[in-house]
């Protein structure tokens, strides 16, 4: 996504990433999610370690949305 935005706006990927993060109000983790971040949660969810987990919602946004 960053590459597509950068190309259409004629910015570098670094400039685009900073702009997107700023438009979201910042990401406390300091970077957008990487595929491995999502894959780790998926691997956990399909494992037997979560056999008693029901009705849970996971937000993978680096802390962008404040939750309690």
C-alpha cells in the first residue's frame, strides 16, 4: 500500500510512511504492521494453545486505537 501511495504522490516510501502514520494520529509502536506481525497472531489462533478462547477480538494496529 505504501508503495502505491508513494508512487502516485511522487514521494519516497519513507516520506509516505511518515505521512500515513501522522494522518492516523501516530502509531505508538512507531511503524506499520508487517506481515510477520499478523502471521504470529494467526499461528497462535490456529494452535492448540487457544482451545478455550471464545469470542475474542484482536486489534493489530500498533496501539493506534486506544482500548481499555
